């Protein structure tokens, strides 16, 4: 019985390894990775991205304190529009969306086979999840 369990565990691990390799080699993942690299090499995109993230943090903090002003929201919207108009950022967002959709499809297909929500089962429990 122990050998059978060990064989099954090895078989499951091999299947998971193959799944991960195929996932990393899939077109949506490769395209997302390429777009992320382009973002890192584009100074304008990097600057807009950094400013947008900083503004999002500022806006969240001011909203949490009830201090968000119309000027804050307007500044965020302008910065978001500039980021959305940047072709490198726009392509990154599109690639990110396509990857998320692909992962959701994979999750649904695996969940059907397992008879349970695969993504929920795959989440690690513990202090850092």
C-alpha cells in the first residue's frame, strides 16, 4: 500500500510539474512575460506606472480617512488616462487580462475533473497566505 501511495504521489507531482511547464510556455503567459519585460525597459512607461501606483496608494489612504478631494480624484483619472494611452502599458494590461482569463479557464477545467474548486484548493493556508 505504501508503494502505491508513493507511486500516486510521484505521478501527481509529475503531472503538476508538466502542468506548470505547459502553463509557463503557454502563449498568454509568454506574451504577459514579454510585455512585462518591455515595461521594465521603457522609461516613460515605468514613470507613468510608478506615478499611477503612488497615486493609487495616496487615493486609497485619503479615501480611507474620508479626505479624498475632487482634485485627488481628477489627478488620478488624468494619470490613469495617460497610462491607458501609453501603448506599452496598454499592451501589458491586455496581456494581463488575457492571462487571467486563460488561468480562469484552466481552473474551471481542472475543477470539473476534481469536482472541487481547484484554485481554492491550491491556495496555501498558513501565516503568509
